[in-house]
């Protein structure tokens, strides 16, 4: 397998989810299901309990503002299953974090359901999704 700049950058995002994945996987080989399973650590994923704020129609998939919040969460994750690299972001919070929220801009390849997950201190995992219609894709894939 040839190591290109793009593959190197893509594999860098895998370090966010390194625990639970075999060492020989590249980030672009990780499926949304694998990312969610690694995040959940065996817990059942239940709906609700997470606030996901994202545009319903994204004119430009290159920069879509997104915000995820879940009060009391120890970690938040954003997944875009239709992107070349589905796990987009992971944030962990310590016990002294004033707020448990993640706000950023993401790239979306095409119209899809964007998922936001929150792992709570008791080990439970909550999920919410929002369909985002992308007019111009932003991943170039």
C-alpha cells in the first residue's frame, strides 16, 4: 500500500479512535459501524439525550457548521456515514469541564444522515441524527 500525503492525513484521524481498532486499518477503511462500536465500547446505543445543530440544507459541503451538546457527557463523536472517512470528530471531557459541547465546521461528501453520539459517565451511549441535504459535495470523493 502506497503512503501518499492524503492517506497519511486520513490515517491521522484514526488516532482519535485507535483503541478498539486493529493496528493495520487506515482511517478510510473504518466504517461508520466500526467507529460507533469502538465509541460505544459494547454499550447499547439509545436514541435521544443529545442536541445536534446542523443546517438541513448545506449549500456548500466544504464547510458545514455543526454543534453537538450533551449535558454531563464524558465524550462526544460526530459521524458522517457517507463520507470517505466516516468518523469526523471526537471530543473527550474531564470532570471539571464547564460544558460538554463540540462546535466545528465539517466537510460532507453528499446528502446523508449525520450522527452525533454521546458517551455518558455511566457507560451508556446516546445518539441523535439529522439528515443534511448537500447541494455541492465537499470531500471530492
